[in-house]
């Protein structure tokens, strides 16, 4: 291991988030956490998702039931493509970024689409017009 010699006026060498040392540390900690409690990890990520949005577990289940356990945007059951970032239930909790209020539960592709539209009605209308224009040409 390389040691840095302290020089007056200069800070010690640090590991930055993108450095190999930091990446190795994150990987080691992740593996240790994964090995220690696979069931607890799932439960923890699920509860973190609720608490970030100010939801209780009961409110979340009520919302999913209201939506017939389908995406609020496309109406389909969320598929396995949602198994990202600890998404154990295949839903993404969509929220208004300005007031941090939950709007609905979406599948990952619909949530990504809204994000790319930057939650803008104007951009969404332009996207619809664009698709209609080129869809009409196909006919």
C-alpha cells in the first residue's frame, strides 16, 4: 500500500468516489451486506422506498389495489424489466418532483418516459403530435 508523506500545507491523498480504491471498498461492503442478510436487505429497500416518498406500507398497498396492481399510465402489469435498483414489487413510485407528492405507481418504462418528458405537458403534447404525424404517414 502506498503511503503519502505529509507535506506542510497539502492535504493527505484521499480516495474519491470514482477511484479504484473507493469502488473496491463499495464492492466489499455491498458483498458483506448481501451475504449477511438477504431477506432483511429486500425489506429494507422496500421500506426506504416508502419513507423517501412519505408513504406508509398500508397507503402503498391501497394505491396498488386502486390501480388493480397495474401501471397507472399504460394499464399493464409491470414486467421483469422493473427488477432494478431493489425494485422487489416491479412498481416505481411516481412523484411530483417539485412538491415531492406521490402521484401513482408506474412500470419502469412509463416512469422513464415521463422523466424524459421532464414532466412537461407542453413537451408531452408535442410528442403526441409528432407521433400522430408519422403514424398517419404509415397508413
